[in-house]
C-alpha cells in the first residue's frame, strides 16, 4: 500500500490546498491512501475550512482512502477546553458536527511494520505497544523519541516540529533519525508549507514528495 502522509495543518487552509494539489490525483489509483496525522486546527486562517476539506475528501473517496487520525489540538476541542476557533471555554453551535466527527477519529493506524500516529507510542512496551500505550500518549507524547524501536518497525508521526527535533531552527523538512522514526511536522505557521511523506508499506520505502520529484528520505544531518 502507498500512503501519502500530512500532519499538523493547524488551520492553514491555503498551505493544505497547495499540498493536496501535488497528490490528490494519486487517490484515483488503487492501493493508494491519504493519511492525515492530526492537529487540523488552531493557529491558521481557516480552521473550519480545513475540517470541511477533509470531511469532503472522505465523502468523495471514502474513509479507507482518506484516513484522519486524532491530534492533541483536536482532542482539546472534543474535551470542551477550546472552541474550534480557539476562543476559551464554552459552546459554539457551529462546532457540534465537527466535534462529532473529531471524536470518532482513530488514534493510530498500522500497515505492515509502519505505525502512523500523531505524537507517538509507548516504545518501552515493545511488541505490546498497541495494548500498553495510554490514549494520551498517542496524541500528546513529548518530547519526540528517536532511536531503534522494535523488529524494524517504523513510526511516522507529527506533533513535534522537525526544527525542534533537529535542533536547527532553519530546518522544517522531514526528519528521519536513521533508525525507526520519521517526523513530518513542518511547523507550518513558521515555515509556510506542509511536508508530504510517501510511504510504501510493503517495501518499507520512504520518500519526500515535492512538486518536482519524490526523493528518498535520508537520515538527518546538520
């Protein structure tokens, strides 16, 4: 299966639409999936627009072709801590249908030896991670974990900006630690763009998708 992964859109509808333009035709191909790793809202110019675009994509292609995972910002809205527009406590009737949709999103997705998640998993549990990871870890794990996980499994996540993980404020690309982790949060509010990671789960191949090419992801080097 081929997955195109995007994460941490944070209400940046323009950047999201530009990114989708690169890959949307791929969804007409068999065995191809768009997977979104959470944090669709808070920060950008159009939180509702981002949610509407994702929901419309799922209606058009199906939830098996467009998979949306839950992020911590999305969960905050489900918990009633913030509205979708990000304004304090309280109810906003506009939010009801979106909260219903968000509250039914899965926290992770697996295919072969690739684990897709917003923030991370309980790696200390090894092969029992799926049963031992507490719900909040899937959406809130911090800081980002690097290094070898378990039996060649790979973890694809967002949540932590790759500039922070790399320790390089100028870097917003895909961060691969050379072992088990691919992080794709470009910190769109700073960088202005979203990363796209192409994952071939059958062969465990990982590519950065650009408007001009698909480039094998190499371990990060400063």
